[in-house]
């Protein structure tokens, strides 16, 4: 019976490992994108200085969308989104 239990535990651990590994590609890609964005911001700042009157209301609206999506996704994950409750 212990071989059967060990097999179940090993299968579960492998499934857990695969699930976590599936997150690695998007995480590495996101980290690379974020690092590139920061480098570009620094280079632009060094070349052109701080953006004085560079952005309009529509630009601020576009820049706020990712923040809204992130907060919404985190809030749903923390408070539950109605699935399985």
C-alpha cells in the first residue's frame, strides 16, 4: 500500500512542478520586457530630461489601463471571483 501512496505523492508533486514551470516562460518574458522598458526610460530621461507637458489626458488614460487590470486581477484573486465558493 505504501508503494501506491508513494506513487500518488510522486504524481502529485510532478503535476505541481509542471504547473509552476508553466509560469516560468511568461515570468521571464515579463521580467525581460520590464527591464527593457526601464532601460529605455532611463535612456530617454538622460537624452531628453523629464517629460514636461509631454502627455495629454488620453496618454494618462492609456497608462492607467495596466494598473487597473492588475488591481482588478489581484482583488478578484484575493477576494474570490465566485468560482468554487
